[in-house]
C-alpha cells in the first residue's frame, strides 16, 4: 500500500537555460538591473578591491624585514603569511579558470609579496 508521501507532487528542479540567464529575466524578477552593470560594479569596486587586497598582502613585509635583520623569527607568527600564500594561490587558480583580470591583478602581487616574505 503506497503511503501518503508518494501521492504528494514533488517540486521539479528549475533548469536554467542560457537564454533565460542572458535575457536578464531572473534579475528583473528579483529586482535587479537585468544584467546591466553600473560603473560602480564594473570599474570602481574592483579597483578599490585591488588596492585593499594588495595593502593587506603587503602589510607583513616590514615585520618580516625587521625579523630578517634580527636573524630570528622572535615574536613573528609565520602562520598568517602562510595563509596569505595559500589564499592568493587559491584565488589565482580560480581567476585563471574563469578569465577574470581583476582577480588576477588583485592576487598576483600578493602572491609575489607573500612568497618573498
């Protein structure tokens, strides 16, 4: 005897067609701009992200140089620099898999700085 659960209609998965995605209908339903990017999201925000990420990646350089002159690690914790190296390489692998020049530009200098540190 079939249970009640077998008689309930299961929701069908939504198949996103490329035509629907490029038409912008999904974004319009949710209140978006219909696929059109503003000057802020296409240029300004990536530039701000580029500068802030590189400032973050280059921030441990003075402490590392000071420790190099002293000849020992002392109180310097190497774990954050190691995490920066792993993070930048993970982001670079992602940026090369989906061609995105902004992600490459914001992580390539950081990878070089972290490897130098």
